[in-house]
C-alpha cells in the first residue's frame, strides 16, 4: 500500500507539481502526438500506466490511478483555498 501511494505521489509530481521538469515535459509533449502527450499531463492516465507497468496488475493500476486523482484533486482544492485567504 505504501508503494502505491508513493507511486501516486511521484505521478503527481511528474504531471503537475514538480516545477523543474515542467518546461522540459512541455517541450516533449508539444512534439508528441496528442494521444501520447495526454498520458504525460493527466494524473489519472499516467497513474494507471505507471501502476500497470510497476505492479503488472489491473486492479492495482486502477487503484494507483484513483489515488493519483485524489491527490491531484486535494492539491488543487488546497491551492484554491489558499488563494482565497
């Protein structure tokens, strides 16, 4: 379970929140076909595929995707709340 949460956190860092790689990721995504680029910017998609590669299990990949989405949503709501203060 700890591995699953760790992978979900890393996926969110890669897709949105880790600033140093975002410029390079944007450059790569702009040069890829749209369907491949979406895998690198969507936390649910990236969580599913990375979970599937790491765990080699569909249920664990789906759970990784869900946890990635929940973490992404929590961070988004915290940022909205922080900006209102």
